[in-house]
C-alpha cells in the first residue's frame, strides 16, 4: 500500500509538499498540487488516520487487559465495557495477559506510546512500582480496591463479600468450611484468604490448609475438587467457591458420585452467572456488566481520581 | 500530554527539527539537538508510535467484527483468535456491531485508514457491493462460505451441517421437526432455511411456518419456545436448535413444564458448548476455537485468496 513517501516519489515532489496538499495548506504550486492529487488517485492513497491521530492526540481506542479472553467472569465485565464503548463510539483493544507480566507491560507501553487513550486492567499482574511509572501517560483504571493508591478503580470488596458468604454458611450450621479460589496471590486473592482466616478465628475453628483449593477457574476443576474431597478423612461440609463455573462443576460431579447437595456438601458460588441460575446454585451476585460499564465511563472521563465500591448480594437457591 | 508541537515550542525550534532529533536525522545543530532533548526529558515526551506506524505501515492490530461481545458462539471464535494473536504478538481491536450496518462500516473504514492491519468479519451485515469497495485496503477474512467470491474465508457449510442434523432426527424416527435459528437473513441463515426446506421435500412433509422459531440467541429464548410449543395444536416432536444455549434453555424449561425429553420432545443443539456437555445435550460440534485460530493466521498471512471448510461432527448424548 502506498504511503506518503511513495506518493511523493510518484508525484516527483517532497513529502512536505504531499502533506501540504493533503491538509489543504497554501503555498503549493498548481502543478505540484495536480501531480500529488493524480498520484493519490492512482495509488488510492488514504490519508492515514494514524497521522491524524498524531496531531489530534486521540485514538478513540480503549485497552482492556484481561487474563483470559473467554472466561465467564471477565466476559461479563467485557460485555459491560463493550456496550458502553458502543454508546460512546470507542473501540476496544483486547490484551489477553495469561497472567504473564510482560503482556501487561505491553498494554502499558501502548498507553505510553499513545496507541490507546486509556487502559482498563481487570486483574492486575504487575507490582505497583511498575504501574507507577505509567500513571502519567494516561488513565489506567483498575478492578480492585485502590483506596490506598492514587489511581481510579471500580471494585468490589472481596474481604467483605467473602466474609458475607462464610457467615451465611455458618448461619446455616456449617463449621467445617473449605474454599475454592483462583490465584492465592494478587490483592483480591489475599483478601479472600484473609477473610477466610478471620472467619475461622471468629468461630474458633483451626486453619486446615487442605481445605483451600486454589487455581480453580473452570467447570473442569470441579471434578478434581470432588475427587480430593472423596479422598479426605475429614472433608468440609460446605465449600465457598469463588466462581460459579467451578461451583457448577462441583455440583455436576457430586451428582455423579452420589454426594447429596446440600445435605452432604453445601455449595455457595460467586458471580451469579447464567449457569448458577440454570443449576439452582446459591451464589453471591456481582453486577459484572454494570461494573464494566462504569469502568469504561471512568476510563474516558478520569479528570479526578475516584474509587467506587460495587456492592454484592446473596442469591439464595438450592445448594446450601 | 506534550506533543511534538509542545516540544518544538519548549525547545524554541521547528517541528521539523524535533522530528529530526527523534529520528536521529543528521543536519541538526548541536545546540538545537540539546534543546530538544532537554525539552523531551522535561515533558516526558514519548516518541509517538502512531508516527512510527505511519512510516512502517503496520500496526500489529487485527480487527474482529462480532455482533455481540458476550455470546458463547462468538466468544469461542474470539478465544481462538486471541490465543493465536498472543502467539504472534498481535493485539485485537473489537468491533461489536449489534448487527448494525454502520458499525461494520466503521470497522471497514479503520482498515481503509490503516488503523488495523486486517479485519475478521465473524458475521457479515453489509452487502457484498459495500464490502467490495474495501477489498483493496487490506485483508478481510470471513466466517462464511465465500467460494463464489474473491475473498478468503474459514467457514462451515451450514447447509451440510443442518442437513446432517435433520437426517439424524429423521433416522431416529422424527418427521415433525421444527428449527430454532438466529437471523433468517444473512448467508448462513438462508442456507439453514434452505436445508430445512429441502429436508421437508425429501421426506414429503409440508412446510409449517410455525415450526420455524427465529431470533433465538440465548438461554432465555428457551422459555418462549417451550411456551409456544405448549400452545400448538400439532407441535413438532423434535427441534433442531442452531445454538446450544437456546437448546439448554429449552431442555431446562421443558423439565419445569414436565415435558419428557427425548420422549415427548427431542432436541439437537449446535456448537458443542460446555453447557451441552453439562446437560448431556446431543449436538453438532463445531470446532470454533480452531476456526478462530485459522481466521487469525489467515488474516496475517493472506497472500493468496483461500477458502477453507471446517467440518463438524455429531455428538450423540441423551436428548434425541
């Protein structure tokens, strides 16, 4: 495809002259102007929008960094972001990070290099000191509690939500409660483990490390969890599962293994995904689509730093 | 954020001089060079990648036009595209079209304006004469059978797949077969309806327009379909459902209404989504992730036009 240099060459003029013709700048001779216009016509040269962006300093692109591109939790956040982007005529650039630090840095670099107007980080990987170096280059919005930082966020309080779910299980008579989580690291992961430890202290139960199942993300993980439960001498009577897909996997596999839910094993999920409704799973509803919408609006209008907490609610169904 | 004009102003030099310093061009005096470098340092000016792209003519961005951002069918294709983009260090620009023509044109325009290197259209809206005008600007890859066009595609033959499913239902003893589809328009929609009409002709059954349920996309549509079936004097004994989410909705709602599956109503879905596995739904498996992977590779390497058919397979479970 012809670029400005090709056009200049074809027309036998300088790049500056081509640029002047494109931008209707005066001081170009009639002949040179005609030569450039002919060259443009011939080569179907399109005024390169990247050059326009360079002068306007806006791309109307917003970056979204997500760990996985087809995970129901992030898919709902992306749905909210995408709907609001649609309303505001922005496009989205998707950064799938696979929880690899260098991929998050690539996204940060695109912000630094002005290829995107703002970046939404849905599940942070980099340490704050890495992030700090990018804060001057444009809005970076986070999906985690940043009330102790000078950055904007739309977040849910994972400590509070986890505590709420644990207390509900306790209220329903459970003392031997296990948890299934994704990452144990990261701010959200740490908050969940902390809520769990505080809950156990409060009800005077010992901390059993085998009651924590980590790296649980998908339906398929349910099978491994049920298998581990079956092999335990003293299995928990209830599981708090940090995502509905995993909860659905546990419920399905428990049925196959003839473990009665909720009598032998109570399950409470997280998110209120469509699957939780289909399978009648008790869950903590997180308004993820709404969260996505707010993340987007914050990304395009981040004049002041703000942190907004999104509240969750318990949806009682048949698995507790 | 400082741009090249701000730097020039700060350094007391022309924009051309700033540009020369950034690009290590000779013929810049020592003092001017120092002034520019100081100004850059002070204002943290970053060499704008959009300007770099302008000269290199490549953005490493691939556009994906999808009707909905969180639909399981497209989510799996996007997953395949995203995984392969990751392997090749490309980023994705998401165009959610909502099946609105002007939004697809926006995506085409971004290709024309070289903001993306290629465009993958997962479910086309524009007529071919609109598309034709953009074919010279960069690779456009389609998710539909384009064997009669000079454009590349990775596609499944909807006529063949629909026929296969209909014949399976017939083989299982069904003659009164209804279908649930998304759009009735569009090439894929038309192929499905054609396969259905040909099937009815072949088995000498009349075409009943009330046996076609259209605009079925989500789990929620299952409820409406079951309600309509209940109100029919002569309901179909089997339904071919063009997506597993809708099939899952029909199965769930049928259970609530005490309609026995497969005895009173047989269901065959499409895609082999995780939900079909969970709910033991007989379905036609489409390797969507693999399709996405191939779409991406075709987008970045489309020297010759090629059309590749993806084959589907029947997964027998418990709903037929």
